[in-house]
């Protein structure tokens, strides 16, 4: 937000709404030294100076009706009050900071924080402590108590300690305490001398080999046009599920050919789903393989062209678990055995990365294709080492058989 000018009772900023960009006004109560709740001026933003003037006039008109929220002093701020600020976009200290850095929170992130706070933190005694009084001992006691909380939603229960959820909660609290320190530099952060929780190893996923690729896309295996196009987007272009359902016809460049990935669904399948940018806010360009081109053309011939690429004939899109439900059927139809293998929708990206590396494609190119910021992440997607060892073993075995036959 722009800083308030002297003798001005409000400041203007832009905010994205369902109807587009709108000017908003934030009001300042000089007597109470606090901000009032933000109200829309109702003026759409078109990048013209006269729009700012209209927004200012509208802001002045609604100034008398503004309600000023009570301000909680730093001395009275409890841990629960402070963490509660991070479970919504409004009045969120970190959200404002990230917007300034060009990497705003997604609705999915806020929902995760809110869910964990309401389930595991809200009623904990640690939340009643005042931020100014929290010490390292309080934090250690809380961490121990948190670790022994029951985790009932997965695999029949168990303790929270050592799980991915435990790691997310602790990182969330450490982040919030760091934000408090940024606002109160003289305050001593009790987490400063405590190590952050170790990241749990990602679940290992198995891949399908190039031979199995050919089986999967052989004629007559996947007969439904939508199924075939979605499967091709997963295995030939390495698109995430959120990117598949967010892809629009104008994002396809048939001349080069390439796919401009600029849209992805956040919280797809839920009431608060929002069409935003891809994961980590990284728009990127990926190849548009001939197999995927043909699959999309067949889909449009059968079901028509709509707002999004992958839709049914009536223009609607499937539910969030559509791919998870259909993938086993596609693999079974292709005769791909799943016994002892962990193949999930995200395995498609692992399969493509491994196939490209096996064909000699530089890892840097694979990293850009998958949209990874870190080389270490891409390295976790490459499974060709195991495959190469098996191939070498088979080759050596065949050579030994041949030598045996010659000697015989």
C-alpha cells in the first residue's frame, strides 16, 4: 500500500476481485491512531489517471460511514491472536509483505494454516500466553505437547510428531514469530536458537517406462476423448492437475508449437476455488507434443471448444478426484501391472522426467519443463538410475547365457 500523505485521511490501493481490479480505500483515524476497515470505492481500475481521481472522490463520499476496528496493543497481544492473523488474507502481516515481493499467498496456503490452527492450536494453553512473555522453555513444552496430539485422519490414528502435518504447523508458527520480530525488533524470538523441524522425505513414486508409454497410448486403449487428452497432458507435457484444468484454448500456440502455462486452479473442486497462476507463481512455456495436439483436436471434435481446453460436451469440468479415479483404469486397460508399484497421478511428471533423461535431455531443460526452482527437486524426479542398473543386469545376464551356449 502507498504510504499516507500528510493531512490525508485515506490511501488508495488496487485489489483484485471477481469482477476485476477495483480501487479500495483505507482510512486512518488520526485521533485513535489506527486504520479503519477497507471499503471498495466501486471504481474499476483501467490504468488511467482519471480513474484515480474518481476513486478519490468516491473514497471521500464513503468516509463518514467507516467503522474503525479496535487496535490491540503489543503488550496485550497473545500468541493465539497473533497466529489468528495468518489464517486470513485481511490484516495478515506476511500477506502484505509477499504482495510487495510479487509472490502473494494462495487460497490453498491460507486454508492449510486455518485448518491446522483450528484443529491443533486454537485450544492449546500456548495460545493464551502473551507474545511479549513467551520464552524458549514455553516453546519447548508446547512442541512436546503438540507432538503427542492425536492425528486421526490418516492411517488409523497416531501421534502428530514426525509427520508432515507436525512439520507444517511448526514452520507456520516459526514464520509467524519471525514476522512479530520484524515488527518489534527489540523483542527476543524464542525460536531463534531452536532448530527448524527436518523435512520429511517425499513419498517415493514409481514411473512407467517408455515401452509402457506406447502401450498406454496405443489405439483402442483409452477410448474416451477427454480421458485420452487428459492422460496425454500428464504424460507427454508433464502438466500438473491444477494446470490441466486451468488451461485455456488461447494458451495453446499451435505454430511454434508450445503451451503457455499462465493459469492454474487453486483449491480446485472446492467452493473457494480460484483461477490463478501456476505453482510458486511461475508462469512458463512447455513443448506442445504432437501426441497431445492430436488428442486435443479429437477432444474438440467430439465435445466442442469451450472456455477451458479439457471439458465435457456441456462445457463443465470433472471433479477434483477425476484423474485419481480414472488413472488405474487407464493403466489396467494398457496391461500395465501395478503390483508392488506406487503409481499416482503425479507419477506422470516423474515418468516424463525419467524418459527425457534416459534420452539424453539435459537436466536443466527438464527442470525448466517441470517448473522447478531447485535442481534438487528435479533430481528427485529422475528414476533412471534404477532402470539403468536393471538394464545392465539384464544385458550381462544375456551375455552370460550366450557365452554358455557357445562353450556348450
